[in-house]
C-alpha cells in the first residue's frame, strides 16, 4: 500500500471540515447503533480486512492524494515505522474532504471503536499516529518521495565481476523540487550484491562537502537497501542533477555459482536491469577445504561475522578426521588481526552433507542437502585461541559454520582472519587461509562526501512520565553532545496533544489533553548527520 501524507495546510483544512461535519456525524451515529456487532468486531481488529476494503480501497480512489494508509508492508519499502500493533494490519484513516454518507458511516465506526486519528507537523516532517487500546503506530520520518525520484544514466563497472573486489553502480539523480528536510527515498541493491562494509557501517553522504550535505543514506540490511534522507541543504539542490556512485561486492550467500546474472537495481520506484558475468576464482564444491567469511553490520561498536567452512567436498574416506580452526593466518596472532574464537561469543554449527552434488561453488550453505549433526560433536576451545573438532571417520562432505564477533572495532588497517587445517590418519594435513581487511572510506569505495566523523552524538536517557490528563508534565531537557563540540539538532515525534518541543531551548513541556500512552522518539543529529535515537513514554491517565 502506497503511503502519501498531507501537508500542514491540508491537515488544518481537513480539521476544519471535520468540525463542520460533527453534527452530521452525530446524526449518523444513531443508525450506526444498528450495526453494533460489526463495530465491535472492528474495535477488536477481527474485521480489519473488511474495514480496509471499505475505507482503504473504495475511498482511496476518491481521495488518493489525501488519504494515508499504514501497513506492515511499508517497512519493506523503507518507511521508518515503529509499531506495537500486534495485528500488523491497516488501522489508520486520514480525514476525508468530501461530506459523503460513506465517509460519515466510516468515521462513526472508528469513533465507536475508540480509534483516534491525530495529524501532527513537526520540524518540516509529518507524523501520523493513531491510538486505541490495542495499538500505537507512529511514522517517525518525513514523506516517502520514491515516486518523485527520477533516475537516468545508470552504469555498471565494465567487464566480468569477481568475488572479493568492489565494483561501482552509478546513476544520475534529479533532486525533486518538492523535497523537504527528512523526506526520503530508497535505493535497493541487486540481491546478488551488497555494499562494502565501510558504506554499510558509515552510510553514504551526498553533497559537495561536509558543509553542504543534502542527503544521507543509511543501510537497511534486511532489505539490502539504502534509505536516503534529505537534509536542510536539500533546498540548495532542488531541480539539480547529481551523480551517485555505490560500491558493491558480490554476496556469496545469494550468488551461488559463476554465470550471467540479471542485476536489478531499484531507485525510488524505477527499476533498472543489467546483465553481468560473475566469476568465482575457486570452487568450494570441488575443494578438500574451503572457507568464506561474511562480515555483518556493526553492532555495539563491534562486528559480528560468520565463516562457512566446506570440508571434504571430494567425498574422500578419511580416518580420524580432525579439524583445527585458527583465528589468524600467521604463526602467531598479529595485533591487527581482530578475529577471535572466544567461547562466550562463538557459536558452532556442524552439518553432514547428504548429497555432494548440491554443494555450491561459492561456499554458501544455502540450498545444500544437509543434516545438522552438531549435537554429535564437542568442539574444544584451546588455550592458544584455536578450536579443535574431531569428526572421527568420515566418507562425505561436511559444512561447519562459525558465528563470532571481533575483539576490537573493524576499522581501516585491521583484519578478520581465519585458517582451517584438515588432517587424518590416512591424509596429510591440508590448509586454507582467508584474510579480510577494511579500507578507509574514500571516493574509491563510497559516494559523495567523505568525513572522518562517524560517531553519533551522546544523549542522556530520559525517564518515562505518568501524569493525569490536563496536568502539566515535568519539563524535559534534551541533553545531547557531539564529540566535535558542534551544535546538534533534535527532531521530536509522538508527543501528546498539548505538549510541545522548543527547538531553541531543547525542552519539552506542556499539558496533555487526551488520555493515552505516548511513545516519544527523539532523533539527535550532528553536523555530518550521524544520528542517535532516544525513546521514552508519557502515560496520560
């Protein structure tokens, strides 16, 4: 379901229209009494699909540019939605302009079910929220402008693409005249690829320099996409054509073998396809030992990562097969090697491969015919940081997946390393090593402006409050600081009616006028648009 929001003037106009319709709404409430059973079902969300059909499908045709529907599907398109709605279905209805009988009937149903619709405008970003006993849904972002984004001149790096190297996808982008701060669009990468680690962690800044950043892209791992959010500087770039370059690497978990692939890039609502040849320099399905490592997105300052080891792909009969895993490649661990096999941070899964012909060239365990036999083995964590696994006598391939995390932050000049040794009483030791480094962000591996500051501001936690309706809340001061000592900016969403945010003093105060639980979200950003999100709840009784 496509989401479109009204601007502030339209919201005010509709509020006025709503007031004028109040008497007519009350009159229709009498006839609504006859439909009490149906209304109760609506209130319990047992008939939300029916409500969606009546309000979201038919009325959308009449007021397509004024109605907003919020569904769980919007998370897939990049909308930043926070929701406690357990049903995950449509529970939102925008004010309607036309004074139709159908409108009045629907509004009475929502009123009878105690659904409250509130439209807010805060810091040039519109917030739509709706509350009842079972749900609280809030969009904490600006307008989705995917339909306004126009892209051209899409280019892929020429030639075949090989795993382990970064390649560029670039395109020209027309910045829409209508965009405002916090409006956003999505760039979805081909499923066979993913951005470099630096871009996934730091995001992508678009602009001429750090004082003129007009958009920042934040990576969404689940969707394999960047959500580009416009800044205040977007005003300077309206109706201008800009170039965006995204560095990509081959994802071995989704690209399983060498071949020609139809790579699909989606920018806004436009889709671009390009056929590329992807080649692997080695083949896990024909190797005695093979490994491939995936570094995941930064979490709490460190990087989770997992390594998939393929063992005995040639189906040898090995007596007393022993595996040794080492988190470094040299004879001793280098200070720059940040990989580790700490027992408390490491999880090991062992699979026996039932059909060797299903092994993937890339080394991915996806779609391999295998059985989890982890419970049959006891890995030994040695004092030198290595892991030993005795597989005993084997006649088939095995896959071992090791999930761990770095001992230090994964930054430029550091490496995630791994070595595997396979030996047996009738087999000489066979080894394989792997070493992954992280380059510093530069114009060669990311797009637009490069800044050294990638640290978000620090914000003091804000305690929850509980107040009676029409009683002033305790004044809240947002205490935030950036390591650059430059001023930070706060955007506040989800406040109760009657409570306001003062951007000059960075305080929240006022008197709530309606009962409810209000989850308030504060997004604090520094001069290079690193962000920190803070949440707390105001309970009004």
